């Protein structure tokens, strides 16, 4: 809501794109990490195409998302980075409070 007062909708849209790109990188990295940390865990689905244990589709997803991130303006990267860090901090505080309760 605070970004609505920025006055430029394209800036707000690009900050939203930044957060979505970060989400895509985290999801694809999680798929790769799970393949290495828990290779024998039962899965509801399998990702086709692997080089050894490295799934190709998530690796290409990370690479293409990083290329899209490189297209954003530096101010968008800065503001988006702050938004992601603040969101992660709020999530960690909420998780600790729920664990303590």
C-alpha cells in the first residue's frame, strides 16, 4: 500500500516483479536443494531432465530469472531488496513467536 503513493505505477510494478523473481529463484533453488539433501524422499512428482542429480529445468529457471533481474533499474533492485529483507525479518519474528507459544 505504501508504494501506491510513489506516483509511478511502472516503479511499483517493477518492485513487484523483483519480489516475484526472488520468489522464483528461491523455489527453483529449493527444488535443487531437496534433490541433494533428500534424494530418496517420496515425491508427488518428478522433474524430467537431470544431469546427475542436478535437475536441468530448475537450473535454467534460476539462470533465466537472474537475467530478468539484471534488466531492472538499480533503484528497483534496492527498494525490492529492502522489501524482501523486511518481509523475511517479519516472517522470522512470526515463526519464533509461534514456536515460543
